C-alpha cells in the first residue's frame, strides 16, 4: 500500500484527504491543530506538527516512509513540500520553484527574466524604499505583501494626494508580510481569470480557465468564479500560452499550478502563480463539474509517480458565488431549502453561521458562505448560482 502525506488538515485540504482514502492509500496528515477537521477522519494517521516546520515534517515523512507528498489550496506549506520531496527523492517541486511560487517579488523577477508579461513592480524592504518606489507610479497602483495569499494585505492607492492613505497602505501590507518585504506594482485593469494546469513530465496541460469576480478596491477579495471562461477564443488561447510560459519560468515539471491573470489592454499579464491546486472550490468542485477531470486525484497520482487521467470527459458550465455581507452578528440565514431546490444547485455551504460575528469582506477567510451550481454552459451555471444566492435572506445585526 502506497503512503501519501498531505500537509494541512483544514477544510481546504479535506477533499485531498478524502480522495486519498477512497483511493485505498495510507494517508498521513500533518497539521498543528489537533482539532482540524481532516485529523479526525477514520483511517487517517494524524501528526500534530506545523506544516511550515520543515525539519519536523521531514522527520514525519521519514518515520512513515511516505511515497508522495502534497498540499491543496495553500501556499504556506509549499517550501515544506519541496524539502520533503528533495530529502526522500519523491516527485515534487524543487526548493527554487517553491521560493519562486511563494515570494511575489522573486516570482515577478523570474517571470520578467523569462519574458513572461508582468506589471511594472518594485520590491521594498523599508519605508524609504517604499517612498522611492511610489514616486515611480501614477495612480492607481497596488501595494501587497511579498509572501501571503488569500487577498491578505492587498491595498489599492487611487489618489497620490491622500498621503495618509499611502502611509496606511504600507503599514497594512507589511503587517501581513512574513519576511517584511512589500511589493509595489502597477494596477492592472481588465478581465481577471485563473488558469488551472497540471504538468506531467515537463509538459504543461491547461485543464480549465476560470472567470473571476472580485470585490474590487481596496482589497480585491474573490466573490465568484465561473467556468469555462467566456472570453473570445483568441484571448483564451493567449491566456493559456502565458500560463504555460509562467509554469516553465518558475520550474514546475510535475504537479499542479493555479495562475491568476488579468487581460489588460496590452494583453494577458500574470498576477501570480501558485505551484498548487487552486482554492475557492475551483479545482475541487468547479473543474470536475465543468470538465469531468478530477484534479485532486490527478495530483495525488502525480505525487506518487503515477500517470494521471487529465482528459476532459464533457464540456459544461460551473459557478460559485459567495454571499454578500456586512460587519455584525449573523442573526438568521433564511431560504436555504428554497435555494437548494433550484435545478442545477450542487452545494450550499455556510462557513460562518447564526450567532457568529462576521466582518466586512477584507480577505477570503471573512466570507460567510457560498453556493455552487452546474449548468449546460457557463452562462447557465452563473445564472443558477446568482438565483440561489439572491434567494437567501441573510440577517446580520449590529454588534
């Protein structure tokens, strides 16, 4: 029996843990939280260790003589994945690729050096460097931490005359940066998409392109995704080309990637690329609903050195929409059964329920719930998801 080690046991990694179990694998799960949902599943071997404690995780991998290692939808453990793969001689990303995939400044430079289109950017490590970088921009521009994810720490500057906002943007982004570095970059305007890929033996395969909806400025939190993209064929072809070039530039030879792209007036440019499966139910739910491709199973097989099945089985539409909300205490969520009864609704999930305190949507973790739909095409799936979301009556009281 082969052994797979999965880093992380939260709701984000649960689909991979469950899939590995159904595949008849021995599953070792690592998480610092002993109460994480994935740690409590039957037959799971739980190890209470931080996923970013590289020496400790390597020791766990050796202890269990694992045959493969992976994570899902999280950037933080990527360097650990690389270290384990290197130590045990397993299929996976290298230390260099992990660094390029998790540090936005290093990522930007690697992409630029390879000729992959990116926005103008500056990495800054101090307030003086920040002020110097800002002087190179007209408005608007973006300030973001060099090494975080989930829309954390992102700030849009729209007016250079508002000096207080420029000061606040640096402090806000820096507090979310693990190494203290901040990236100041050109604001890109245009349609935003993500590209879900699987690379096998050096060949990058585009599995799906996803249209995105975000909150916009200042935090750009993702509020919806629809598959497949509704952009014209010539543009989607170019998007796929840019994503493949980005994968090559950071050195992914085996495994998944989730590449975020904005289609500017100058063409598609990279927002960022992660050497992992995409979150927000994109690869765990939307891709299977729109293509029939099981990306989670494919990633497990790649990690174990097996051949994945990446051929599309059909072409349908899928969509996810997150609930609208404001800060306060959730008093009621009405209409769930009505929404579930809508033809094409696949799932309705409540993340923060009645009695819980919620905030404005300033990061992906703040979102209180979502609906997922499948349709014959992207337009139909989008309409079904919107109808279900709109049929819910969410009552949020003030604190």
